[in-house]
C-alpha cells in the first residue's frame, strides 16, 4: 500500500514489477486517473484507511507525515499498525530539519499564514525515532539529501525486498538511505 499517491510514480513502478498495490489518497482526480490506468486507487485519508486489519505486507508513506498535524499523524500511524500484517514493513520519507518559516506564505485575501507546500511539521532524527518507536520497531533511520525525490529510494528498496525470495519481511535489513523502515511492533498486539 502507498498512502498519498502524489504523481503516481510509485504505483506505476510497482505495477511494472508485478506487485499489486492499493493507494488511498484524498484527491478524487488522482484516484480516478489511477483507476483508469488499471491500478487500485481509493479515496481516503491516513486517519481512516478504508481496509481490513492486517491486510498489507508493506505500507509506504513517502513525504506525507510532515503534512499532518499531531493528531492526524498519530491517528495515521495507528491506522498503519492496524492494516499492517505481523512481520510487515512500514517504509517512508520525511523532510529533515526543514525551517518551515522559510517557505511561509500569506493569503492575500485573509492574511492567514501557511506553508506554501502544506507542511506542518519538521522532523529531526530524535523526534522521528521517538514518534515511530511508539508504534514500530525501527529497522533503519537515516538522513540524507535527496537528489530528486525520496521515492526513488523507496522504489529501489521495495524491489530489493521483492527479490529476497524466502526471506521473512521481519528479517529483512537493507541499507536504506534517507528514510525510515520499521517492523511491525508485536508488543501492541499483546
């Protein structure tokens, strides 16, 4: 599953690799385009993912968590735990230590300030580790500068996971650069 479709690049790559992918996104036009291209898009939000418990082996959220307020993010991470199979992986990217005020804009009509790309949170390694470790066992957490987009790293490592025939997902440990990979936290299910 890929939460937050963006351009649909990840969906296209995963489809080409022969995997089935489900993609919730709040944008109806984006979902319609995915469905027209034979992919499984669903209108939805991370806070209320429209799928059954323990349905997915891998959940991806690339450049998404920083667009959510604290309540949305915690609800979303709880939803990911709910839909992720035991031994599954959660993989994602976030902006690192962005100074949000540097990209602040002001609405010319009402004067309200907002981030020009809708980001609400800036993360550093310790904050991200603390937040994710409440839900997952962190397998890898690193920072880097992305040349184009973090999604390229997600695609590369998803394809590497696919090629590890016979490996249990909970045993996979890859050299992930610039984002996080977490194992399902079984302690939450006790």
